[in-house]
């Protein structure tokens, strides 16, 4: 059998997540009132349930109060807004997020507008999304932040300076959701990369490869297992796989995979983040980082949007 050549490095996020959690624990311990995260789940989505449990566990581990809130699937818009208003005046809660997917009867944009901006740790309120787009973020949403924390660390580990590592490089983001793809593109621009946003229509037009083969850095956030294979990459590219997909393991069970076909991509890429264990653990840690940041601000200090000084350019952009 032909032995395939692996040239790329598989990037794990676990070490970075641990470092971030250590920093969060330390900052949380210095707070007078403390930080608290509320995760509001409406209905019973299994993935949202797992996420809520994970955040709850991590928060407690690092000394952050955790409030998993569950509302029935038929909760009215008024009830959801009422709960968010209640959390807004709760001194124990510094950050909150509404877990998705929302039940179909709830208007997502209006629900996100009801999150108080100072506690909107996923930056989904239009005010926070706008501040991010303007380069002056109040919070950097966790998954795009985690993607760039991983990229920044890889740049540093390979001897590059964060002042210049992204200058003029081609950074292609596949996926343009408000919570991942769009903010990732904004963070790339803030680092002086040349950014291209691809989406479903790019693929449907048969033009995805045209863009991805130019990418020095490729961030994939779609939700389609195996969408990106090695032949879609530029040799030496750095690939961040954000996708999380549950697929059959062929033995009657299931396993988690990303959007990137790791095996074929490692034959071409310089580095590819793994799923699981890549962006995911850093994302969880970043949410807690934002909750501590919110608490610091509520206590009248702490304007640092970055973590560990590692999300360099975006914090420069924040001024
Ligand atoms: P989403 O809201 O469903 O957005 C998916 C995006 O992918 C859309 O912009 C869509 O394009 C685009 N797309 C769909 N099919 C495509 C195709 N064949 N080719 C190119 N683009 C395509 O999803 P999301 O919330 O951004 O999440 C994306 C993935 O990341 C999911 O697997 C999710 O589970 C995962 N995720 C992971 C983390 C983490 O911590 N690692 C956090 C959040 C999400 P259109 O806009 O044209 O429809």
C-alpha cells in the first residue's frame, strides 16, 4: 500500500485552554464581588445541554459562579426578556448568553437585542457586534477569539512576530455566521490580513477551491464533515477547523469530526487544528475569560480585551 506522507502538524488547543483557565482563575480570585456566568437554555437541545453542563463545570473549577437557566421550549418572548432583565440586575452575574438553537417561535435578533450589552459575553447584541466591526470591541466572541488565539500561538511558536505575522497574507474564512464566520473575518482584518469570506453560495457556484487554494490561513466554520480536503489547500497553509459534527463511527456508535478532512489536509498543510481538542476547549475557556473581564469592568477596572497578551492585533485595534 502507498504510504502517505504527512507534512503538517496537528494543532491541539488543550494546552492553550489550560493556560487561559489558569489566567482566568487568577483574575477571578482578585475580584471583590466575583464573576458569574448565566447560560440561558430555552427548550432541550442535546448539544446546548452538553455545552451548558461543560460551562457549568469549568466555571466552578476556576472560581466563577455558574447559573444554568432552563426555560421551557414554549417560553414566550416576554418570559425570555423577563429572565434576561432579572439576570441583568443580579450582582452575582457578570456575563450571560442565550444558547442556540432557539425554538422557532422566538425571534432570534430580538432576543439577542434583549441581552444587556455590558454582560453580553458572546458579543451578539448589535452594539457589541458593531463595536467589534469598528475595531473597538467590548468583548471578542469566544469561538473566533479561540481560533485566533490558536493562530497567534502558532505564529509565535514558529518564530514570527505578532506585529507583522498577518500583514498582507491571504486569510480565507469559510462560513459567515454572525457568531463565528463574520467576527473571524473581522479579526483577520484587524490583523492586517487580506480577507476573503466564502459561504454556501461560493461552493454552489463551484468556486470554493479558487479561494481556498490561495489561503495562507484558512478558517473553516461550516458544519459539513469533510468539506475541506487536502486538494483544496495551498501547500503549507495553516488550517483552523471550527466545525463540530457528529458522525457514525461505523461500529454503531458516533464520533466527533470537524469540517476538515484531517488526514488528506495534513499531507499538504503546514498545520491543521484537530477536532475534537482544537478550537473547542479554548472557546469554553474564552467565555469564562470574558465573564471575568465583564466582572472587572463592573467593579470599575480591567479594560483588557485580550488574554495573556496573545490576541495582539485585536487588542491593538481596541485601542
Ligand atoms: P451556521 O450558523 O450554520 O453557519 C454556517 C455557515 O456555513 C453559513 O455561513 C453557510 O453559508 C456556510 N456554509 C454552509 N454550507 C456550506 C458549504 N457547502 N460551503 C461553504 N459554506 C457553507 O454555523 P456556525 O454557528 O457558524 O457553526 C459552524 C460550525 O462550527 C458548526 O459545525 C458548529 O457546530 C461549529 N461551532 C464550533 C464551535 C467551537 O467551539 N468549536 C463553536 C460554535 C460553532 P450561508 O451563509 O451562505 O448559508
